[in-house]
């Protein structure tokens, strides 16, 4: 049995098709990533899986339970860390965790032990009796992660778990999550648009306009770009482009004022290329492809270019959802 | 992880114990918040006391006795107690809107709790808090020269609870459809404030213009206020020469189709309406995604 099975899920908000027939499985113990710009349908899919939204059509199950017909069992199986805070600021960390434990029916002896264990892990134990309103953003997020794990969920949903946090805190949270995953054989479904975080995933689904456009391991996704990415700045970009296309049979693109293209083996390609390239080169660099390049190649756009517009779309969607 | 039982609503039939757990955990959190929030406690009591002091002192000399032995202060004080409970109960609705805005509602909605038990928990928490506030208001009774007896307090508890449950259900019903605090505040202003003022808190609703009398008598709050007031007035000492045990003078009590309502009548009206509102609140709250 897979941790998550999704089959042809569609979600419409009025005219807007937020999720357009998504299908995939997440295996037990796997970290599965959703990669895509805001408004691509990542959060909507997660909301359907955690029973907050009903799908317009399609089937989905979590931990073997149907998300429409067996909601209660689904709810018991999952832990959630949302991108927006869902803590009660007026209560202390301890009280927030107790509320959660009561709501999920965690037995008393397990509860106190588990609370201390998680608070220590998240380095919040010395502040457990402080009101959450006195916490920093990073502390709140860590508390949310602790809370999401309190009732021993089988599947953990992380919706942008580290959005807006500083790199050090992000690093921390990831250390915890990977440790816990090993300890408890958790399956994790996460969304992010930090590319370095996506590297933690065993597999990644690239999602755009409510559809999955690619699904593979991070390494193979990057390999699909075609080797190494070479970026160069030429004295005459136009001329360089033409020469790259005609003499080297490459397909260069212009991005941020740089001409870039990919080659299977840059160590073999570059010496020969530098000898025979006739346009003047001001600078040249080589790097391994990132998931940004993957997204660019699959959709023709960079993930981040879209953000402003996508934010608006997202807000409208949330509005529609609430209505 | 129990049975594979399913039903169409998406909720497995829950064990009674689990329903209780849901009610308890939601009420527990509201009580925790209330006891941790002294500002809210003070502000909840400040308004009725200010009302009482200003209106009571201001009108007491002008209006004189409304019935033998009943001056304006004695008339308005029970009304203010009822109003304290009304306002406090409506807060349960506001707290749902608040939770929605600040995200905590999601934590509640993804938890394995039935929506019905969430609503019930909110109402239980709200009823306990409202009752506590109503009882605290009794402390000022000696100051305004209102007599209290143990029996009165004992009878007051169930009546205040019933009022609170009904009004909490109304608050949750409104909140289930509200997305912002501003929206909820607007409803409070245009609907609930007039309802409060036209419920006989400040003046008897019998010898008033017809339009006002009609609104007052279809207003459920009127009956809650009347029940509380009758309980109080029944134990106030009468001046010498007036025989005890006469029915409430119609100048003060609420008369519907020629029948002067008693405490029991009033309470039944409020309870009946409360059950209706409760069902509507559960249905509406469960329907939202």
C-alpha cells in the first residue's frame, strides 16, 4: 500500500481550474516534493488530501483511506505544517500542544513524554511555558512542526514549511525532519520553491497550471536538462547566438543578459569550444543544472518570474475557496 | 484505527466518547483563553457596569417607581445581567471568525473531530464563560440596592445557561457565514445592537409605539431579559400595604396576545428558539469546507 494515491484529481473554483487531473503515488517512507510557482495547484492538492477541500472529481487516498469517504481515518493518519501559521498565539507552546494531543486522542502517558521529546528536538523546551505571541517566526514554525508530529502521523504534509525563514533556521528544520523520517518511517509530501530544499526529496513532481509536467528523482530531472549548463556573455550577443546555432548545433536561450545552453560533458566540450569560437567572449561559466533549469526547460519560464502574478491568482483562489 | 464503516457524509459514525472529547477540547481551549485574558474579562464587565451606573443614576430620579417598590435601578439591573450574558455569548461567534482569520480554525478543522462536536464545544465554553460573567455581575447587587437570595441565584443559573446557549448558537450561525471580523462587527451593529436595545433591557416594551412593540415581541432576547427580570423582582421586598404574591404588573412584564408571560413561558420560548438555532448552526458550520 502506498502512503498516498491520487488518481485524476480535479478541483475547480467556479471557472478557475486549480487542479487539472493530477495522478501520482507516494511510497511509504518517501519524501515527495511538489515544485512549481504559486497558484500552480500545490496547496489546493494538499488541502484535498488533508480533507479541507472536496475534489470536484477523481479519487485520492491517504494511508489507505479515501479522502472523501473516510475523512476521520485520514485525519488521524496525517500531520500538517501549513505555510500560514495555525497556532493560538494567546496560549503557551505547551497549551497549544496539549490542545492538539487532546484533539487527536493521544493517551496521557504518551503525550507528556512525546511533548518534551519534540520540544527538546526543536530547541523550544526552555520556552514551553511562554505565550506563542512572544515567539519569533522561526520558533513558531518549529513549534508547528513539533505539533504536526505529536500524534505520530504516518504521513506528514509540509506546505512551504520554511517560507520566509532565515537559512540557518531552514537548515535546522530540515535536519529535524530528516532525522524524524528515519526514526519513524514517515512519508512526507512537501511543497517548496526553495530549490536547495527540493534536493531533499526522493522524487519531485513539477507542477504547472494544475498539471504535472514531469515526475522523477531530482538527479534524473536535472539530467533531463542535458548535462551541464554553460552561460556566457559575448561582445556581440546576436552574433554569438547565430554562431552557436549554426556552427555548434546548440539551442541557446538568452536569460538575464546571458546566453546559456546545455552540453552533455562540459569538460570535453569547453577546450575545443574556446579554441574554435570566433565571437569575442567577455565571461563564461559552467555549472551543474539546478531544478530551476528543469522548470525553465519544461515550461519556458523561470519559477520566480511568475511570482507576483501568481500571488494574485492564489489570493483569488483562496477567496473563492472561502466563499 | 477502527472499523471500515462509512457513510455518505464523509464522517464515520463516531463513538460517543469521541464526541465528548471534541466538545471538551474545544471548550477547554476557550476557557483557557478566557482565564488567561484579563483584559477581556475586565472589558466584558466594564460596559454593563458603565451602562448601569450612567443610566441607572441618570434615570432613577426622573422616572421614579415603575411599579410599587420597583424603581428604575431595580428594573434595569436584571436587564443588564441578561445583556452581559448576551454579549458574552455572542463572543463565541466572534471567536470563530477570529480563529478563521488567524489560522487556528484550520488546526481545528483538520483534527479528527466532528463538526457537530466543535459547535457544541464552542457553545459549552461560551455558556460557562457567560454564566461566570453574569454571576460576577451579582457582586454589585448590594450597591444598587437589589436584594439577592440563595434561591434566586439557584434559579438564575439554568435560565442564564439557556439564554447563553441559544445566543451562542446564533453567534456561531452568523460566524459560519462570515469571513472577516469587520463583517461580523457589522452584523453586530445593524442587527444585534438594536435587538439588545429593543429587548426591554432599558424600558418596558408594553406601552411603546406599535412598531417598537411588534419588533420587541418577535425579538427572542425580550423573553430572556423578561425571565431574568421576573426572577429578580419576585424576591424584592414590597412596600408596606401591598399584598405579596400578586402577578407581575403588566406595565413591566411582557404580554403576548393578552397573556402575561411567566418565567417558565419565557424560558421555553428561549429554549425552543435555541434548539432551532443550534440545529441551524451545526448544519451551516458542517457544510463549509
